[in-house]
C-alpha cells in the first residue's frame, strides 16, 4: 500500500498523458471564464516534464517532484506555472522515501500550502485551492482511519474531482475569472479541474503499481 | 480560424524574429528560445536605471514595440496571452541592468505578478537590484482586497513612456519607480469588444458574441468583459467608457490630460478617431483640456475588434517627461 | 455588421473631425462637408511644390495620415471606397499651392483618375499648375492597354514619402513628378485577404469567403482578388506574394530595397512580422539587401484581415529622400 | 408624342425614386464584381439632384440635364460620377426644346459619346456603354421608322435593359470588374444596370406625360 519513486515517475507519465488528452477540455473551461490557455499551458509544461524525466535519474519521490516543480516553473507561465511550480516544490520537500497515507496527506498539504502562500486564495474563491484543499483533507482522513497510501491517493483524487465540480456555483474572487464577477457562476474552474486530473493520474499510477 | 501564421506554437518566436529583423537599428533578440527577450540594440545603458516589462504575447506592439531610447530597455514576450516564466525575465533583467538597478513594470495579472516576483528574487541573487511597479488601470474591474484587483491595460504604455523618460534623464531607481507609480495612480482605462479574438493554439474564439452584442469592460486577453449589452452607436459606447474612466479618475475642470484611444487590433483607424472625437468632447464638457493624444493600436488583443479609452492626468513634470524624446518601433518623437 | 460608428453616412466626416482634433499640431480640416479635405496646419509652403492625394476613405492612415512635413500638403477623403468628386480636389489643390504648382498623386482606379483629371482642369482655371502621377503598383492585376490597368495600392505610401521629400528639398514640379514616377516604376505590391470587409453603407461583407479560403491578389476596396485558394501557411502565402512582386520587379542580386509589409486593417502586428520574416528571407535568397523596412497598417481596407507585400528598388537618391525627415500622423522620423 | 421640359423634370424625379428603390440591388451587383458602392453612389447623387431640382427653375430640357450633370459630378464620385456627369452634360447640350424620336436618339448618342470620351470603353467591355450603346441605336431605329419621341424612349429603355442583361456572360475589360478577369463572367455590370433603370424611368415619365 505504500508509494515509492516508481509510483512518482508513473504519476508524472500519467500526468503528461492526461494533460495531453484534456488539453482542449481545459482550454474550453478557461475560454469560458478566463483566457483560454490553461490546457495549452499545462500540456506544454507536462510535455517538457516528461522529456526531462526520461533523461534524468531520480532516486526519491522528492527528486521526481522537484524536477516537476522546476520544469513547470520554467515552461508553463501564466498563473498556473508559479502556483503548480510552488506546489510541487513544497511537495518534493515534504515527501519521504515512501509514502503511506499520512505521507500522502503531508505531501498534499505541503502543496496546498505552497499554492496559498503564492496565490493568497481562500477556499471557495473558485481556484485550484478548491481541489487541493478537499484532496489533502481526504488523504488525512484516510490516514486517520488507518488506510493505505494508495487508498489515500484514491480518496484525494475523488475529493479533488468533487471539489472541482463544486467550484461551478461559486463566484470567482481570485485569478482571471474574478474579473467576471457574478458571470463566473455556473462554470468550473479550469485550475481546479486540472488539479483533479493530476490527482486522478496519481491514483491511477498507484493502482497500476499495486497490480504490477 | 484563419491567421497569417505557420505552426501555432511558433507564432511568438517567428514574430519576434521578424520584429528584430525589421528594427535592427533599435532592438536585438536574445535568440534563446528558452529565454526569449528583446532588448535595446546598444545593450544596457551604463548608469541608467533599466526598464523591463513583459507579459503574454498577443498585445503587440506592447511590449517589444516600446523598447528603445526613452522607454523600455527590455521586453519579455510570453506565449500568447500567457505570462512568461521567470527564466527569461531574469535574463532580460540582467541584460537591462546598467548598474543602477532595474524597474519591472508589471501588469496586474496573477500570472504576471507571480512570475515577475520570482524573477525579481532570482535577479537579486545575480546582484541586480529590482523594484517592481504594478499597473492596474482598468476601471472595468472592481478594485477590492478580496479579488485579483484591477487589470493592467493600455495605461501601461503611458507608464512605460513616462518612467522611461525619467530613467533616461538620470533618475535613480527609487525616483523612476515613484514616477511610474504616480503615472499609474493618475491613469484609468476601459475597453469594449465588438468581436472576440482567437488564440492560435486554441483555434476557437475566446468567447461567442452575437451579431448584435458587444462586451463592455473587456480585458486584453480575450477574457469576457464586465457586461454584455446590445450593440450601440460609437458615441453611446464611448460615453459609457469615458464616463467610467473620468468618474473613477475624478476628472475635474482645469485638469490637463493625455487621451489615448487604443485599438484592440482589428479596428479600423477611422473608427478609433470617431471614438476619440466623442471622448474628447466629453472631457472638454467636464472643463478638462486634452493636452496630448494617442490614437492607434498600442495594446491589442490579437485581431479583436474594439477599442479602449485611457485618460492620464498630467502635472508639469509628467507632461515634460511625456514630451521627452522617444525612439521605439511603435512610438517615436523628438529623436 | 458591428462597427464603432454612428450614422453610416457620417463616418468620414466624424472620423476626419477626430483626426484633425487629435493631430491639431499637424493638420487642419477644410471644415466644409461639400469640399472636405485635410491640409497642413501651417498652410501652403511658399515656393514649395504642393503634393495632393486622395481617394475613397477606408484606407486609413492613407491619405490624411501622411499630411505633414516631408510628405503631403493636402489629402482629399471621398466617401468610403468612393473616389472624391472634383470640387474638394480643386479646393485642396488651391490650398496646397505655394506658387510652385501642385502634384496630384493618383491611385490608378477609373474613378480616381477621372475625378482628379477633371479637378486638374478646373484647378488650372484657377491658375494652379497641376501635374499628375498615376500609381499602379499592384502586380495582382494584369497590365494591359485593353483594361483599366494595374491598381495603385500600398506602394502609394512610398511614392508620397519620397516625392514629398523631393518637394521639401526644393525640387520644381517637373522634378518632383519625375521622382514620383521613378518610385512608381520601381515599386510593386501584392496582397492577400483572409476575410472581407464591410462598407458601412452596404452593411454586408464585400465578398463571402469560406472558413478555409483566402483571396490572393486582393485590392484595397474589398473588391475580390485574382484567385481564391485554400487557406495556407503564412510562409506559403508570403512566398506567393513575394515571388509575384519580385519577379515582376526583376529583383536581382545586389539590389537595395525597401520592404513594406502592410496590414489590411484587421491583422495583428505579430502576423505582419511573420510575413515580413519570410518576405525578407526570400529577398535575401535572391541576393538583394533590405535596406529599409516598414511593417504596419499603412494602406488598409477597413477591418479586412490580410496583408500586402511591397518592394521598392532604391538608388542612392531615392534612399536619401526616403531617409529625409517626415512628420505626419502615421509616419515620422528625423523631425 | 414629343417630350418637353416637363418630361425631363418628371424623368429626374422618377430617376431619384428608382435609384432609392434599387440602391441595395445595385450595391449587391457591385459587391459581386466591384466594391459595393454603386447603389450608394447613385442614390446619393440623385437625392442631391432631386433637392436641387425642386429649388431650381428650368426652362428647357437642356437646363434640367445640365443640372443633373453638375450635381452628379459633384456628389457621386467614383467612376460613375464623372461618367454619368459627362453623359448628362453632353446630353444637355444636344437636347432641343422638345424631343422627337430623332431628338431622343441625338441625346442618347451624345451621352454615349461623353462616356466613351471619358472612359475609353469599347462595346462588350462590360460597362455602362453596353446599355447606352444599344439604347441609342434603338432610339435611332425608331426615328428612322418614323416613330414618336415617346416610342423612342420606350425602345431605348428596353434595349438598355437587354444590354445590361447581355453584360452577364462578358469578361470585364474596363473599370473595377476588370481586375477579376474571367471571374467577372456570370455577373451583370452594375453601371449597365443603373443605366437601364434610368432609361426605364425616362420611359415611365414619357408614358405618364402622354396620359397626363
Ligand atoms: N490566486 C490564485 N490562487 C490559486 N489559484 C489561482 C489563483 N489565480 C489563478 N489560479 C488558478 O489558475 C488557473 C488559471 O491558470 P492559467 O489559465 O494557466 O493561467 P492564466 O490565468 O494566467 O491564464 C485558474 O483556473 C485557477 O485555478
Ligand atoms: N472606363 C469605363 N467606361 C465606362 N463605364 C465604366 C468605366 N469604368 C467603370 N464604368 C462603369 O462604372 C460602374 C461602377 O461605378 P461605381 O461603382 O459607382 O464606381 P467605382 O467603380 O469607382 O466604385 C461600372 O459598373 C461600369 O458600368
Ligand atoms: Mg488562462
Ligand atoms: Mg493566460
Ligand atoms: Mg467605389
Ligand atoms: Mg463601385
């Protein structure tokens, strides 16, 4: 049930995949309440990450996440670049050699902390915080209940997706969607959705790891 | 989507290549695709405060069109409508430093602010003193502590022009930053879109607007505006924009102003002058006097049809800095 | 049709009103709606040959944007895409005469030619000596004695710039006309449209173009072009335009050139620079050198998306006249 | 059967009417192979002519046609302005006090001569010459056959309309449509059509005059 560096690498590969596949869907979410680049930005970033990963030896989860952090920071741009960059950087520092459920919760909380430190968004401001927040809480709940690392990631992914969906009725107060005020209601936040997709990739990689 | 482009991913690189080739007397490109920036042909001016700006591409001539004598020292173009990452900003900052420090002129978008913030920290590690001024002139957006705040739009050009003149006359970093801040405090803008624009990599219009609708309070990234209203006459639309701008700036009788009517990229010049005519008349009705005018495409949103109205309140110093020589690809006088 | 206009019939008058208000240091309007023209703020320059051009409106900044030191003395705007009638041309000609006669710079359209022809006759009755030069730089149209001949398009700007410099240095009417003719003989252009434009009074696009079609050899009046082809990359389109232009001009190794990439009104600057990049590369492949460049909206078709490529072959005299000071609303250097 | 100054005034009024009504149709013809302004130009011109006529005393057909000529010249612009201006000017000089069939033919031939003098178009170049040409020939035929002035105008109008229709298969060699080369085939020349409409107005005014 614990997660190691193989999982981390598999997660990154799955992330690149899912960003490529959801490129247009994320662009469309961002077109509705932003500027229509989120899918392009994330796809560009994770394509670069994948390239780097394939030519880099990594010994720990932390190595993998640090590589993701640096690469996203230097290839994504926009709001998402620094936010995801900081999230993965903090996560890399929080990650031990293997992650049990508590370890997963620590990593997700660190990521969330990084995003909040940079972006200063509160919950319900209709940002990616509304996906990372529920995700880290769900992982912590699994840890408290004595579940495994894999279960924690799975719960986090489900909570992130629910959190992304739950941004729909909200009025944006941070990021580009905030310019729309009440007109942002009824649309899902693209960053929250990309977070849900990334954590879903994490869960899928964890399940694969269990099986394989 | 029909555009005069090749590979959508190569738009920025190819366009910058053409730009520096066409204006080789003024600018050079870093040439480095990973750290792409445009800077003055002569390199950093020793002893002068360096001015660096940047942001997503698609707003041309902003910012590279304003690199040159009396204005910017370097400009960092991100992907279309996407703030650049810290690396090229750091590289541009180092290149622009003539030993007197560098001012970052940053439009108030979360992405721009965060990336320039990181870049400033990294540049300090390379021994460049950096101060940042955030431009937020767009009155279409409610200013509030609880939101991302106002956006930086066409007023940015006036900040860059006037701060550039201050740097050129030898002001130190603190003084240049103070001038930039003073311009930002005295400038307001608001825009309208008649059509959306299409980001090359998205391939679809940024929003859908019916044949009889317009977006009031549009941003410069194809993001939807404050409200959607039925199409109206140029005079009515201009009155809406100008009133919001002038009320917020509290334009009063006797005020001396710069009036900038900015095209969003796809608007004929003739229409901009129709907007200008009405905006000027309304300012004069308030007893203010329009001392200087700019009408044209300065801060665009690709091929969007529409315009924005920007008003800057002048004092003697700002006026003399505005009038100071400038020689860039998109703005030139006195030099 | 969505436009930033009021009454479609008032577009030209209101736009000119805004234009002269924005550029009061440079230009004045005749104010007379029946005989509308724009001329230099200082009036005719005594002893200098006067330069007058004009034509249908909708091509801004052509022609009024080129009135000022070193270029035109007066410009006559007709209705949108409709040559002006003789009366305002006569009035502008009289106003532009500083005693040394007036050169009419006329784009080769039946309407422009006929109206300027009549105006020249009438102006002679008022004791103004008039010489006319016809500009016909558009290689998209077959030149033949049995047709209306080639159109005058973006090359007109270079004729006006260089002839204006000749007049400013004191050349007499015959010499100025000879220079203008020499420029016309050495300049060629061709354009492409990605979209049509909509004349305000027509209210419908000038032609219908499918989402995957472009018009090669487009004119500047929304008239359909030479052929309609599937949309292609910027490099392919540019090669088509540049090849036609350079072949017709017989650009050879060692030639020194001006390269003008002109936007049709609705094209982002970034795309024009992508076209420029390829056009320049192709010229350099022929061994020619691009000595001077202009990239921007100079001769437009309202909000049409598209561009044209213009190449002028220089000699020493033309280059020095090109470089001579010019100060107009749309072109400025050295003054 | 002869036509006098009353007819000439009625013709102008009918012309203004018919240009107003066919404004958009002429714009559409001109959009197809030109620049889409012919209807606007003609409507602007004849609206001005009508205004002038209503405030001007005219004694002869020549007075009326000269007023039309001057006003079109100074309000229409484009190619049509000088061409129609010259046509009406020459016509005004050719017009006697009343027009019998030969007089009508003289006037139309004079108009045609003016257009050809200015525009240098041959028949079948797909211009208004292809309406004025057949029209003047038809009037001359009526005169030779001993018909009346009214009959001559009627025949001219019909020939002009047939001439306009007959421009459709032609390749334009003059005016803006010539830029299209072979692509001009299949479209009716706007100036030939406006000529047909104006001569139809002349015939209608003549018939009205007969009756009234
Ligand atoms: N202040 C913030 N805090 C947290 N997340 C934010 C903040 N601002 C923006 N975001 C996230 O960034 C996403 C937009 O990313 P992206 O489209 O790539 O950048 P940009 O808005 O610069 O175009 C939003 O959907 C939101 O989730
Ligand atoms: N050289 C010419 N000779 C005769 N008629 C001409 C000539 N050139 C153009 N025309 C006529 O003028 C018409 C176009 O008029 P209009 O649209 O008002 O002017 P423009 O072509 O300047 O826009 C054509 O349809 C044609 O009948
Ligand atoms: Mg975005
Ligand atoms: Mg963005
Ligand atoms: Mg016309
Ligand atoms: Mg026409």
